[in-house]
C-alpha cells in the first residue's frame, strides 16, 4: 500500500471534522464565512482556493501542513 492511498482525501478529513462537531454543511459555512455549496464542493474534493481551505481549517480548528511526497 502506498503512502498516498493510506492518506485520507482532504474532503474526507473536513467531513469527519465537521461531523465530530455535530455541524451541518450550512453551520460550517457560517463559521467559515462561506456558502453551503462551497463546503459541499470541498467535501467532494473539487478544486477550491487555498483561501477557502484556510477558512475552513480555521473554523474547524485544524492546522494545515504541506509535505513533499517525492
């Protein structure tokens, strides 16, 4: 099993963190200053901006870490 396949996708991490708080997509959107459709796109692993990722991570109390997988 490769490292990449062992790591959850970003959308999965966000969905699980949101559910642990008992929040709906709408509630996370309000906390992050984003719309519910934007939260749905993030959870579906669609392309989103780094600013959007930062807002969501901040609302959920998550930190972001970049790693080099080469």
